[in-house]
C-alpha cells in the first residue's frame, strides 16, 4: 500500500488515492477538510526530495505558479512540506489528458485542433506575461474537460527538472515535443513553449509527432537538425493557413518563430475568421524536404577508379554506374586519337600544354588572392573577437543573479541586504496560505541574471482576509463610549467634529462607513462628533424705507432666518418698511429674532354724522418752527418725528446728503415730547413748549 494514502498532511489534506505517476512526482486525489473540497496533490518522489537545492527550487517555482489565475491553467492552491513530503496542491480536474483524447480519436479535424490550440495559447500568454515559462508543453500536460475546454498543468515543473540535462528514459515522454535549444541545453524562453505547442498541433493534425526514433537522443538530434516533413504529407486535408502557423511555431531558428503567444493568437484568430487565408511570411515549409546529414555509403570498384583518375568522389546524385560509363568513354576516345595520325596528335598536345600553363598561372593568381583575403578576414575576426570579448566582460561585471525571495518576509532589512536591485511593490493581496508581509511572487524569478540596479517587482501578502462584520448604529450615542466599544471590537475609531442643531455637543451625528455597512477587523471607522449649533454672525443692514419684498430678499441673502414681519398704520406708502428692531451695522447671530414693521397704507378717516352745532372750545394750538441737529451723512436720509413713547409718525422730512440740521414746522399745545428716528433708527427724544 502507498505510504501516503490515509495520511493527513498539515492537518488539512487527507490523501485518498493515487490518480497518476510522473517522472518526478506522484499525483493523489485528496480532500481539503478546511474548505471541504476535493483537490489533487502532487508529492515529490523520494529521490528528488533528498536534494535540498532541488526542493528549494521546487517550492519557489510552485509558489510562483500559484500566482497564475486563468481559465486555461490548472489552479495551484498551495505549496508546502509536511512530515518530509514536499507537495503542491492543485485543482482537481474531471477529464482526460489531450494525449488520451488523441489516442481515442486519432487524427483530429482542423476545427477541433484550432479549438484546443487557441485555449493552450491563451494559457501560455497569461503565464508568459507573469514571467513563467512552462518548458514541458505536451499533450500529457493538457487536460480536456467534459465541456470541451482545456487546462494546461505542470507549469514551472519543467524549469526545475532542467537541473539535469541528461536525456533519460523518463524524458522520453517530453523529448518528442522539446525545442531545439532545450535539446542542446541552451537558453530557453517563451518561444520554446511556442515550438512545443507547434509540435502538439502537428501531432493533432498529422496523427503522429514530427520526429520519432528508437531512443530519446535520436529524437533530440532530429529536433536539432530540423527537416520535419509537412503535416499535409500525412493529412492532405490540412488548410494551408493552419499548416503555415504550425511550421512557423516549429521554426528551427528561434528568431524565425512567433515573438509571443499573443502574436501567434492573432494569426490563429485570422485563420479562424477566414480558413482560406494564406499568410505572407516565411515559414519552414521549404525545409520539410531537407535531408538530415548522414554518413557516406562505401564506394564501389568503379567509383574507386573514377576517384583515382579524377581525384574527386563521385556525386551522390549520380547513378552508381556513371563512373563506369565515364571510364569507358575515356578509353574509347583514347583509341580514336591514336588512329588520327601523328600530326593531329602533336597539335592537340601543344594546345593542351598551353592550356595547362594558362590554367596554372590562373590558379596561382587565384590562390594568392584567396590567401590575402583570408589573412585580411582572419585579422578582422581577431579584432572583432577581442572587441566583443571586452564588451562581454564589461557587461558580465554588471550582471547579478536575482535572489530567491518568494517565501521570505518583506522588510527594510531585506531591501538593505539586496542593494544591487531596485525593489518595486505590486498591489498587496490577501492570502490564506501566506502570513502578513510574506513575499508570494517576484518578477523576474529567482536565479535570473539581470543588470545591476534592475527593478524587482514583489507581491506581498496581507495575510488571511479579515472576517466581514456589520457596523453597529452609534448615531446619538456618546462619542467617547462609541470609540471604546469600537476599539473592543477590533476597529480603529477616528473622531471628527462637525456642527449640529439636532445632537448635543459630544454626541455622534454619523459614522463613515454608515451603520449596517460591512466592515472588517482593523478597519478605520470615522466618528463625527457634534459641537452643537454652528454660530454664524452677520452685520444688520438698514432696510427702513425699502419696499417689503426688497427688504426680505436682502435679509435672506445675508443669512437672517428668524425675521418677523408686522404691518403697522403709517402715513408712509403701503409695504414700505418703517421700523427695524435691530440697529444698522449691529453684529448679531443670524438666528436671532428681528422685527420688521412695514406700512399697511394711509388710513382713510370715516365721515361723521351731521349733528346739531355744539359749542366748541377755542383752538389754542400754536405753530412753531424747530431746527434740529442731525448726524452728517453722505447719502440721503429721512427723519421721522413721532409722539413720545409711540411709533405714530407726526411728520417726516427728507435730509439731503451732507446736511447737519433740519427745519420742521410743528403744531401743538403745552409741553409735548417727540421721539426722533433717523432712517428707522431711534435718534433722540426732544421736548417742546408750545406757547404764544
């Protein structure tokens, strides 16, 4: 029985059964008891887990791949170690591999091939944009779901396995899809994945991979040499445009392939819209007939004679009997020459001797030119090598290796310890699997060589996402008590003051967020505290003499809200303001009460009934002229004279600007007191004696 079945990893993952075995790991079906879901767990084999460097890179790459989130990529949930087992927790897929699907159906039609290839390319596009290169794209690593969608799995594992470049029996499943640069142990990038995708597409359309052999090494050599036959050789129903896409992705030289998965997707979309399209770019379709160099065949006896006579090996393109024919022809011509006579023979020998001399002179001249040219070229090459090596050495001095930071804690000490780089932060993310401030992703990846001073982008965990709560209603409560309660609930209260006519000073007027809003522990809650009514003051204008509506408009504009308007009998025109309770220019609260009296119009006297003449007392009224001093004003003013203690206007007089005195005619008897009002404001009281 398997050692892991029935075990509980990290107190969370219960191993149920084996569902797959690979060259470096065993895949199990498991249940996550924390989230109550089924998952797939890939556990590193013992022979790899004993290598500390391999385990470290396995974990670093797994955590980097865990940051990928795309519908065409199998999601990685967790990377961990438990009881000596290094494992990756992944999404459990209900489906079969693309390899199994191809084995069941055989050659796929072009529509199905395009359908699967588009999804694989989209997954690669997402991974490449995050700096992750798969390095092991093959049908075995593509899962086909029941709904027809596909998911790419085992991202990053191939990069870890590159630690050993030996092509073994375990690598046989991948060598059919390996890129030439991988086969040679050279530098790989995203275009290596595109080559492998092209091979997968080739196999879907042709029913077989482009290269095959008895050993992994022989297949790898074929990838290095190139020269695959066109897939249309095996399946003539392949559209030209799709064949061009496949062969461009499989170009032997990296520079001849698609630059990115995005560029390849664009051509796929163009083909999907127009299956009859023929792309106008160079592909390796002409290379399909190129022969892979092989060792020469043994020479026949006739070929050996030709080689001895001419000094050259017979061409491989000539038939085997061509050397014999040439030898026979030479012998016939020699016999004919002997029969032609001595004169013709001497003439011919003389011409041949001259021709030989000319040829020798030409050969010497050509050799001299070639030697001189070779020396010049050799000198230039030496110069360029020296120059290039110097540049490389200088550049190599500025190259530094990116540290493996995933899993570490982001801090000022970490930044100071790696002063060769410029650290940049991406938006932080919540994570159930990583504590606060732990680095969960980095770009570029650890181990990469970059220029000194390059940017390293880090994604730092904010820890588990806080539990969501609803905020209580604190409106009307004492602010201090509300703050204490919020602190006890794990929130951070912050007080702000504002005026309120509703709530007493010190009471909560509102909160931000508002009551019943969803909040998380540690969130800042703004508490607005009442300071009582907001006191606003303004200066009282003079409205006496203004028309009532104009006076109302002026007082409203100045903010006075508590104004009482009262009509009063007056000799002034109707609706003219004749009195204001607050003197001009007095400063007061805009909410203070102000009384404004306005004229209700001149009261008409009712005619009296005619009665019998009665004896009347003699009229003792006396008319006197009075001159009163008034304050000087730059504007026209009005003086109202009222009986003492009343607002009954006896007489009103306009005062010209700059006037200091006013002359009035008054009629009365005895001693009379008068109240004087200047522009509606009480001025003074005067007592007059009316005597004859």
